[in-house]
C-alpha cells in the first residue's frame, strides 16, 4: 500500500520533515506523507542545493524523482535540484499553466543560482510570460522565495529557432542569429552586450544552450 501510494507520486511535489542528517555524507532523511500513508525519503547531498542547509525538524518541499522497491520497503528518492521542482512550483502558482493555457516547453536549471524557463500559449490573448510573473511579480516572487532567492528568467518559446535562441539569451539584446549546422548557431551582439550574453562565468549562454538544444557561439 505504501509503495503504491508513493509510486503514484513520482514527479510530484511533496512536503517532508527532516528527521536526520548524516554527519558523514550530508544526506538528509525526511518523513513524508501522502494521503494516509507515510514513509521515509532520501535526499542525497548531490540532490541538495549547495546554498541551502537544513536542520532536523525543518519542513521542506521536495520533488519525487523515483520510488524503488527494497527489502526494507519502498525507497523514495527526492530532490531539491531537479528542474521538475521548478515546473511543479509554477503549476501550483500559475492557474494558466495548470489548466493548459500556458505551456512550459523547456527548463534549464543551475540549482541555487539561476533557472531559464521557456513558455508559450496557443491563446493569442494570453501573455505567457506575464502569467508566470503575475501582477507586480507576485507569482514569481512566491517561487523565488521557495527556491531561496534563485533567479528565474522566463522567456518566450518560438518555433523559429532564431527567435527562440535570441529570447533564451536575455537579458542580452541579440542583433542576428546565423546557423552553422543543424544544431549550431553563431549569435551576433553589440560589444556592450557581450558580457551580458555570456553571463557570469558563462552561465547565461550555458543555460541558453541547455534550454534550446543548440550549440551557441557568441560574437
């Protein structure tokens, strides 16, 4: 019963209470509940955000990566770094995403630092970016708070690769996108936009590459 209950929660958000932190590995054990069932979940050090620290008794939200059968019962593997955590938080916070009016097309995340998320809407009267940000930024502010200050760039997805790549490199302004091959592009920017396009330690272009699936060379 416990296995069936929690395996139905794979790729969902659950709330857990930290019951133990392994002093050697830094891994945390959580007591999580779903319906009338409860079990222990395992949050490895690798699935924790480097900038976050937990203490016993803390209540945290986690993303359920996988539920495995083991000799001691179900083993629930959870994460705070998975891009799915951001996706589920937006689904909870933005009605237009949960009802399908706005679609999340792609997410690239460096947990604890920055996320880029591409969205679109089939309804021409709906602003998908505005829906995610909310009135006076209220919706996105709730998610940023849950992620303890992680920056989130919401960009507009386009079926036209040149438009999508240019949007993915925001906040930099792009002059032109040339395609060198099937999944490779050279992006031209003004010299004063170069450092913005590349980002601190290359983060902006790195996330844009993962978001779009294109190799991007900035000139």
